[in-house]
C-alpha cells in the first residue's frame, strides 16, 4: 500500500513536469505578446533553440519600444541571452539598443554600445534602414560623448545615401565637429581616411585658430573652398559658415544712431555716441567710403515719426533709441522694414517684432550672474538688500527666478530708500530686530530684566547687497556690527564707481561684484587708447561709452548672433550672446575688494539650468 501510494506521487510529479514543458513548447513565439520584461525572459528561457529565443526577445523589445516602454526593452536587450549571438542578430540587437539608450538618455549604456561599433557600422543594415541606423548611431555617439565619431558617421552617410538632405546633414556634421575638443580633432586629422573626412577635419581645424576676426574667418572659409573645390561642403557649406562668409558683403552701410543728446539723458546719449564712433574709427575692417553714419537727437521727438522718416530714407540699420518709452512704440508693429538695435529692453512680457534687437546694460543680466556665482560657490540661502522702485522690482524678479532655477532661496528681502535708517534696515535683514523683540517679550512676560545679547539669524549663507557706493560703504560695516561680518557679500556693478579709490572703498573689502571688461580687464588696448585721448571718460559714463562701442560691433554682426548657434562676441561690456528673439545678454567679469581696490576673481563654471545654453568650442570670438 505504501509502495503503491509512492508510485502514484512519482507518476503525478512526472505528469506535472511534462505538462510544464508542454506549456512552454505550446507558446507561439511569433505571436506571443509579453506583458512585462520578466515574462518575456521567462518564455525565452524555456525555448530550446537559442537563436529562436533571441529572435523572440528582439520582437518583444521592438513591441516595448513601440509602446514607449524603453526600460522593459533595455532589460531584454541587456540580457545574457544575446551572448554569442551571430552577426545578424547582434546587429539587430545594437540597432534596438541604440533606440532605447537614446530614448532613455542612458549615457553609460551608450558608451557600451559605442565601444562595440565603428562609425561605418550603420552600413551593415539593409538600404531602407541605413538612414535611420546612421541617425541613431550619431545620437548614441553624442550621448557617449564622442562627437567626432558622430560627425564621421554623418560624413559616411552623406556618401552612402544619394537621397539624403545634404544641407541638413552638413549642418549636423558641423555642429558635431564644433563640439569636438581641440585635442581630439588634432589627433584624428592626421589619421582621417577618405577625401571627405580629411576635408571636413581641415575645415574645422583652420577655424579654431585663435584671435581670428570675423572677416578673417570669412576669408579662411572661402580659401578652403578654393583648395577643396570637389568637396561636398565646398558646394554646400554648413549654413553657419555660409553666413559667416557672407557677412562682410551684407553689412549695413547706411546707419542712423538715434540717441538723446539734450534733456535729462543727454550725458548718457553723448557717452554712447562717443563710444560708437571711437569703435568705428578703431575698426580696421571698415570701408569708410561705403559706410555712412548719421546721428539724430531723440529728445522730445516722436520716435514713431522719426522711424518712418528713416524708413523712407532707405536706411539699413537704426541704432537706438535709448529711452524705454520710445522703444515701446515699436512693440505694436509685427515686423520692422528697417532693423533696429534698441539700446534698452522691452518689458519681459512684451513680444518683440521681427527686426528688433535689444541691447543694454541690463540689471537683470547682473542679477542672474550673481545668482549663478553664489551657486557655484555653494551659497544657497541668502539675504537680499535691494533699493525700492521699478528698477529694483526688475532686478529682484530676475534674481529670484534664477535662484529658483539653481535651487537656491532668498530667506529675506529688504527693500529700502536712501533716506531710510540703514542701521534698522540691516538689523531687520540679519534678524537682530526679531531677536531683540523676543527678549523684550520675555521680559514683559516674566516681569524681570533679562540679560540679553542679540544674535543674528543662523540660516543664511550669504548676502546680496544692491547699493550704490555711498550706501554700500555704510551697509558693509553694519553687517559686521550686527554679527554678519563672516557672510560673503555679492553685488552688481553699481557698487563700484569705476575708478580706484582705496581710501574710500576700504569699507567694501571682501565684497564680490560683477562688472564689465571695460572696468575690470587688466589689459584692454581699446580702453587704454580711449583714456589717453579722452581722460574724462570715467565711472558710469565709461560703462555707457563701452556700451556705445559694443553697439558698433553689434551693428555688423546681428545676423551672426541670431542664426549661428553658440556665437558670442567679446565686447567691452561683456561676452555678448543673443536669444532667438533678438535680446542680447552679457556675461561680465568678477572682482573682489581687497585693501579698497578691486582684484579680479577667476571665472567659475555656471550651474546647469534650463536656460543655460551650451557655448560651442568654435564660438566666434572678436
């Protein structure tokens, strides 16, 4: 009886095992749709033929990708089921892997894939897949940080696909070469295989020569075209290079400088005018027989009427106005028949018409740079002093927005007037007033005198001090008086009068501030020449003079900044770059007061934000 029952149990177990294997074998691998990666792997594990299992997993991964389930696809494609796969299966796995790696932005996986393939790998696929495979391969190389291999991939694609969009391919090749480091480019240039690759690498190499002006770069591009007449990029250059090569021919020749030369802004307008003409006469590339510049006074004149008159006179460019209300009169137009380089900014919520460029000494630019500098130095919780008024409102808004992007916070913001009691403002900012009031409350509640020593708030990492020099020289010692002397202080350019004055500025020792190259750059030949001829150009008027000089340099390069990705100009007011909407922003230098004198600080890497734009290796330098 016991032996009989044991035999029944063994028989039942064998039947169950048989049914299990029968169940696996009954799965139709061609039509089976796995609900998860684990289910797909389980089914594949029960398939006797390894190649059939691999084919099933490839189909399953493709289905997951079509449903945007790239994590499930990754689990399958990284499975050891693909060990020792034949070449055809491996190629299919690589193609699907590139699709999911780029979709997931998985740099480590992209690096693994890139290590397994060469730039010509996409040629292993059928003709109808070559273009897609090459584009995925380019994206994978980019994700892996190998922009040179990405460029070579597209160079080979341009040769292999007669139906490809050559202009877009050449533009993409150029962007990849721009992002390739100098070292990589130099190493590869001598080993380049093929006429097309050699030509591209030489083109990228010559445009990296330092201190080449825009005109010189244009000549170099045309010279390269003459030396490589049969190269595809000679006939169809990247759009960016076409623009650079043609800029000299498309410069405005009839320019009107429209600034206030009378009224309350007369001194500002005169400084901008003088800076504009100083840069004009210092510019060796100017053909003064072709270019004419006229100056008009915008004070107490209708800018709309003036603009219409200048349009009828066939001007090529108008530089100005400086007044905000005059600039605002252009905002209602959909497009401007004559482009305008406005010397101020429209409100942030106003859409600029096509043809309007905006440039000025923006307080908002400086506020954003202060926030970035603090973040780079590990200062995340700050106290803020800002003057009351509309100008302060704009600066505060820009500062808070950038702090939020950088994951920083303003713990307290004190708005003040010049005539305020600055001791009380400082005490409020540092929490001394709150501490003192708390002690008074305790005395009243307890009915006894409390021995009290005020304490500042302990959660702040730094202070943003927006103040002109006479006010800042009072605030800075008060920080120390109220136990905040150890907190780093950051300020915009207004904290410095622009001329060394150690005896008065000793009270600002330790203050870090951002300012223009015109003020802070140690070796500035243009400034040296100007100050020798015009020694009265000092302080804020000097900054406006520098703004006028930059307005001249911008007048020749507006299309460059607008259409060339990553293009910058090294200006007297900072590194100049343009948004797609035509708004020009500046990146200034940094200094710190030591012994009453500004000393340059090193440039720090700005934190990555949604607004941060990559500055390419080949950005145009002037």
